[in-house]
C-alpha cells in the first residue's frame, strides 16, 4: 500500500513540476516576442520623446535670459533686489508654467518643472540655470535636471541702479547712464576725497564684452579710445558678477566684470579711481591719465598696469 502511494505521489509531483515549467517557458517565450516587437515601436517613439526634451532644453537659454532681463528691468524701475537668484528662479518658474501648457497642447506631453538653481559661472558673461524636469508621454518618462547657460551680453548693467536708486537723480538713454550729481553725493556719503570730480559722470549701460584681449594692449594706438567709445566691459576678479550686481554688490566671490565710469571734470585732484568696483566698493584713489582732458579717466596704478596705460603719478 505504502509503496504504491509513494509511487503515485512521485508521478503526481513530477507531472506538476513539468506542467509548471512548461507554463513558465511559454510565458517567457511570449514575453520575449512581445518585448522584441514593442522595442521596435518604442525606438521610433522614444526618438520623438527625446527630441521634445532636447527642444525644451534648448528653449531654457532664451527663457533664462528673458527672466534675468525682467529682474533688471524691475531694478531700473526702483524695485530693490534682495536675492537675485531666488527672484529670477521665480520669474523663470512662471514662464515655464506657460511653456509646459504649450508643450501639452502641441506634443501631448505632460511636463512638470522646477528651477533648482540660478548660478554664476566661471565666466562673467554667462549665468547657469538648472531645472528639474519630470515628463510623461504615453509610457515614456523623463526625470532629470536640465542645464542651460544664458548669456548676459546685451542686457543692462544693474549695478548703477542698484547702488543709486532711481529717485535719486540717475537717468539713461538707450546706451548711457547719466549720474548728474548723484554719484558725487554717493561718494561724499562714503567720505571720498574730491568727490566733486564725479559730478556729471556717466557710464555704459549695455553689457558688451571688450574684444581688445589681452587687456594690456589698451595703451596701443586708439585702443582705449575705441573701448571707451563702445562702452566695453572687462573680466575682473575684483569686480562683481551679474547676479551680485543686481543685489547692489560692488564685489563678490564669483568671477566678475568691471567697467570704466567716465568722469567729466576740470578738477585734477586725486580722487577715487573710476573703475566701477572701486567706486562702488573699494574706493581707493587714482589720478587723471591726462590732466588737460576734461573726459580723462581717473585711474590707480594697478588698473593702469592691467590695461597697459601710463600711470599719471609716475610722470610727476
Ligand atoms: Zn576694453
Ligand atoms: Zn557674484
């Protein structure tokens, strides 16, 4: 009895194992076939999906730049900027909300985005945006951080308006900022020597990168004259970056820029050097390059060296 029962159990057990194995093999084969088939369809669809994400990433450059420009425009209309990175991120988030709705309409893709950071970079001419993006379309998904560099060339210089508020007599046309007596008043408040030299000073408004590089050649021929005429900006470790300029910082830890403020004066006394980070932060003195020129720059020795100009002090 027992041996017959055992034999029966063995046969039943073996059959069960065989049946289960067979079912597993069938499932595996069917799945593999499905997988191969859907992979072909997916590769076409995912190319399209990838294109949409790339397209979205490309748009970030202009959207980021527009967001910075909007923040600067607020500053030019007497709005103080406390945290430029946070405020620009907020503006960009608003813009992306519209763009996401547009993409849903156009491509049937569901995008959720959030600006992670707005950062200064190792060049003063670019601002880095990082945006966390989650996207779904049919069964495809993207979840990652998109990065984009936006140029600040061609935007307005925020620093003068951040330092000397709009109601305090500062104005501009399409390319120059005019200080009237406000910059002299600002320097008086900061105990600068011969602050009167900066009555009627002006400075370039639009950020343009100086092409005369290396800068030490500014002393050659008409180079300085051309640079001043065009209102070019220069790279500078001591000068502040665009994002810190918005916050009214004359200097910052990031790689920044500097520009010459143009004095317009008969006074020849030693006074603050006319480089903007010196005027708005360091306030050390310089001398007129040419005492007989009413529009002469007033420069300290180290900036003369940087631009290849002869320091007036050396000539007596
Ligand atoms: Zn230059
Ligand atoms: Zn900075």
